[in-house]
C-alpha cells in the first residue's frame, strides 16, 4: 500500500492484503488502484475468511470503478459482518466499488458492503453473490440508520436467513431507519428460514421513517415472516415514491410500499419515465443489459448504449443528376440513432445529407441532387447514438449520361433567282 492516507495523498490499495490493512487506520482516505482478487480470503483465519473492517470506519473509500472479486467471510457467530463491519456514527463515505461473487455469512447485521451503516454516504456501489445471516441481513447493507444517504447502488446477491427468530431480510437492505435511499435496485431472491414474526422484502425487510425514491426490486421474498412484501416487508412513517416491484418474478401481489407491475411493464420505459425517472443520465434500459430492467449508468456493467450497426445499401433511382441513398439500421445499440449519409466524388466524401431518427430494423432513404451526369460517386451510411458513430461500407454508383442529340446537317443548295428577285 502506498500513500499517506490524506485527501491529497490517499492510501492506494493494490491487493487483498492491502484491503485488510485498512483496519489499521479507520479514519483515512483510501482508493483502489485496480481490480482486487480476494479469492484467497476463503482460506484465511482458519476458515473464517476476511476480517470485516471495524470498529466504526469513519474514513473515505473510493473504489474508482474497480471490483473486489470472491470476497469470503464465514463468521456465523459474529455480528456486523461485511467488507466494512460497521461505520462510525459520525459518518463515512464509500463510493464507486463493485463486490463480485461474494460469499458472506454472519449473525446479525450482515451485508456484502457494510454490516451496520450509520450516517454513511454510499454511492455507485454494488454486490453480487450470496449473503446469509440471522437478523438484519441485506444484499448490500445489513442495517442502515441515522441519516445515511444511499444512491445509485444495487445488489443481485441472494439472501438467506439462517436463524429461527424473527428477523429482517431484504434484497438490498435488511433493516433501514431514518435514511434516504434513491435510484437503487435489488434483484436477488430473499429466503427466510424463520419462525413467526419478522419482515422480508424484495428490497428492504423493515423500513422506519425512511425516504425511498425511484427504486425497484424483482427478486422473490419468501419465508414464514409476519410481513412479506414484494418491495418492502414492513414500512412505518416514511415515504415511498415512484418505486416498483415485479409481481410475477417476486410471486408477491402486495408490499408495504411501492407499486406492483408485471414483468412486461417493468421492462417498458414508459413505466419509469411516466414516474419521472431519469433514463438519460441516471438510468438506462437496454436489451443487452439487466434483462431489460432499468440499469444504472456508470454502475451496472454494460449499462450503456453499444455502437450501432448500419450497413450501406445500394443506391436507387439513379438518374443523370440525382440518386436515392439507402440504409437499414440493423442494430441501434439500445438507443434511437441519428442516421444519414456522407457522399462525394471520392472517399473523402465532403457532403452530408439531412438525418432522421431511426431504431433497429428501420430503413432510411435520402435523395441527393445536383449531380454531374456520367460521373462516379461514393457514399456511406452512418448512425450515431450516445456510444458514438458507426459507418457502413463505402458504396459507389455512376450517374446516367445525357442522351446524344442527333442534329440534321444543313445542306447548301443553289437555286436560280426568279426575275422578281433580281
């Protein structure tokens, strides 16, 4: 590990040993230098795995968009279990990190990223894999409280409740109170093996005086809890605005907060744009990402448009001074594309046609005029979306030549003048 742990010179983490060393300074600034392979943690500490960073982390951690893969924690008799065991009530910041293929087991307050979070600011983080615990267990955070602000995060981890007592289990957060959650989602199944009582939700198990906006879940929450909800198991005295859950994949027709939608509705843009979601800057919906459910731009892998595919078709209606240029947009890359043509006498082109917005499978033709007869021209199609501009192959055509005009020659004939002409 390099650096001095200050804002100007943060500690730089290169490997999983450096990651564990964060426990030596809980107030410092940290950044990841690269992706971290944490698979070795499965054999650490006589099988207990990674030792959660605690107590009371109050520093600043920036993953810089890198991932930590195969983090293992196997501490079924311990509470506050996660990459960060618990955070200080004075607050901390954790941003821009993905925990991939975690295998985490604890007792109470168990989450892939944070076991127990107090006044934390957590942004652009996610988890995949599996998380198991007794009370207050969630895919990203076990317990979240005291004014924490969580935004642009998600979890697809599966959640298993391991205890027999009433507990709170959620696909994203197990138990949440007095906090703000916005633009987040959970897609993992949540299974409780508990007796009567407790709360299980596809997104949050128990919510108390929280503000929850623009969030959704698709996982199936099941178990013998007193309150099982598609989105939230139990919600009290908070606000849940513009939030949804999939009634088909969850198997739940009700929730203590949120609006249930079919899978078809959950994969339709208007469901979310109609609720005021920002599908241009925060969210995206693409056929190649997240099963067409909304994904988080810059957080969810491949949650962005891909470069379009646009072949150049042959020209048609070629005349002496005009021609029609043609294209088919084979793949829009997930977004409406601006399509048009470049054309000219050489492959430098030099001229561009008017454009039109097109989607996958649509065709576009544009007439050009003022051409020179009997002249070879080049053109190529282009399509532009937020990922960039793609071009089709160069195609040539030759304008028709003007028809030859046959002129009858003037023949000089001599003739005699009449006497009146003399």
